[in-house]
C-alpha cells in the first residue's frame, strides 16, 4: 500500500500550543521532514517524541521531495513540519505537496497553529467571497491564490462565474476539513462548475482558486530576474518578493514558477 504525507502544524512560539493529534502523528511517522531539524528537536524532546528526522528546506526541497515521494510510494508515512506554524504558509512544502498530488499520494493536513489564521480572526475583516457578480469577478482577477469560505449553496454559481472568465483556472473545493467526510476535489473551474451544478456539496466549504494569468515557469523577465538573483546567492522567497515589488507580479507566482523547474 502507498504511504501518505501528513502536514503537521507546530507552535508559533508557545510549545503548549501543539495538538495531541500532531504529537501522535509525529510519533507514528516513519520520517519527519523538518525545515530545521534542530528547531524541531526542541519540540520533540519536550514531549518525549522519538522520531527519525531529515531536513527539508528551500535549498533542498526539489531533491528531497523526490526522495520522500519515493519512500511514500514504498509505503512510508512522512510527517512534514516547519520551524513554526503550518508548513507551506510562507514556509517550504509546496513542492512536496505538488509532487504527492501528482503521484496520487494522500495528503493529510492536521489543524493547528497558524499566524495567518490568527491574524485573520483578529483583524475583524471578512473571509467570505463577495456575492455581487462584479465584486466576484474582481476577486477572481487577482494574480494571487484566493482562499475563501463559501456557502455550499453558492459554490456552483461562484465557480460558474469563474468558468466564464477562465475555464482552465485551477481550483480546489475543500469540504468538511478534518472531519469524518473530509474531501478535497481538484480540477479546472469548468470541471468543478459542471460537477456541482446538479447538486451543491454538503458541509463546510473552503474554496481555493489559483491566481489569474500566472506565467509559465520558464517564461517572463520577472521569473528570469528571480532566477538570476538566486544564482547570485539570494534566497528564493526574498528574491521573489523584491522582484514582485518592482514589477507588480505576484511573489507567490514567481516563487512557484521558480521552484517548479526541475
């Protein structure tokens, strides 16, 4: 049987914020992939977790991702942690998750600490998609990945609007996360609009929509500029942020374009 990837959020600052479920997953994993093994070892030692760790960071994530995917295809369970918070949220992990999805491996995401979620709740700002079509079209035109809560009754209509604008836009409909009937459905806007048109999904829905007009990985002066900065010794994420500020491109899109090149 194939193994799986378990995304394990770790405390942002207070070690008591770790969940029992995360600790159980770290104990049961065949290998724990860490952004910094020394930082993770502090957490593991605090709770008496004996685990085999390997490094997984921005400088080795493509090579390490291939290695870990092979282990999972051989049946291993891999837990992924970052130094603090939830992996992939401004931390390494995108390449590994992308490769797992491509290989047909299960990706289990455990709930836990996230500075982004804490900030959103504290901000008092809305996290739902707008209802007016003009505002919805404006939201779908942004170059960054969009994440929003959506009513099950409006999923089909919202995806229908997106399908009219950009039928090939990548979308994930995430339903009942962390619950018994958790389901992640990935596809294009057109495919998912058609899937949910006859009957709306049930339960809590989070809609994740890829950014508009993302450039191809090997094209565009902005991506080339990021690549040159990295070759000169800069770290990929700061380099992408600098080029994005100068060009108006999406920092996330630039980073993903850079790291998607093998």
